[in-house]
């Protein structure tokens, strides 16, 4: 009976354009993993590549908080249900830092080569988010002081690396944004516990080394 219900649920997701998939994912992140999330602004119905916010030159269309603001991010399941009942297609935005993961992101082509190099080295990575343009490696929360010391100690850090720490945000799967669908390149292992993520030092060391060794030229995106 459980398998039949699961199959019916997947069919329902498809009929509803993935709306149940979004709210179920948001509840998993918030209630089970204790990651604070909130609905993103979404895209402009008149032009899906444009952001729904007032900024005509928005650099992350649809994939950022607007109303409510980032400080409203919560792990409260009742609030999550209320938000997505009223905005069922809203992207899921993670407020990074605090008790939630932070992330290191880089352009997709460079990220794919870097991950391939890290796999060959046996580097253990946690979940990796992917959009059509950038990938983000989730890491344990870090402070700005910790990040500053880490980068200061480096002879070279690619300018295309971005750091999503305290006060930052990321869109989570299966959000649809103006830059395309957000997916897992490396999906979390199934289960109710929050996924394991590595420390930022290990990821930055490994990514910089991989980019240097492979001679990847990572343009700014």
C-alpha cells in the first residue's frame, strides 16, 4: 500500500507542476534538518528570465528573498506550510550561516572539473548544489574572521570563487529561478538527519589546488 501511495504522490507532483514537491522539500529542510528557509521572490510572470523584484538588473533573478526579508527565515513547519500554501511555486531560499550550512560556489564548468579532480584524490564532499551557471559546495558554518584568515594565507585564490556565509543565502532544489532549475549535483544521503558537510578550509584548499592543477580558467559569473 505504501508503494502505491508513493506512486500516486509522484503523479500528483507532476499534475500540480511540482507544487507539492516544493513544499515537501521546504519542510524537509526546515523541520527535519533544521535549516532556516523562506520563500524567494520568484520570477516575473511576464518574462521568466526576469526577477519579480523591482530591480531590472537583478543578478540572481527569482533566487533571493524580498518579502519577507532574509531575517524571516525559519525552521517552523507551520510558517513553512503557510508561506507555500500562499505562494506554491516560490523558490526555496536557505539563510546560510548560524546553524545552517554555508557554501563555496564557482562557475559550473570549473566546478565540474574541480569535482572530478577531487574525486580522483579521494576528497570527501557533502551535498553540492547546481544551477545552470554555478555550483555550490555546502560546508560547515564559518565566521568572517575564519574565512579572512584562510584566504589571507593563500598565495592565490580564483576571483570566481564566492563565499556564502552568515547573512547570505542560496536557492535550494527543486526551485525554479530566472537562471534555471536548482538541482543536486551531489544529493544528500536519504534520512531524517541533516546531511554531513565538510569544513570550509578543506574545501577551499582542495578546490584551489584542483583548479591550479587542472589549469582551469574560471571566469567571473
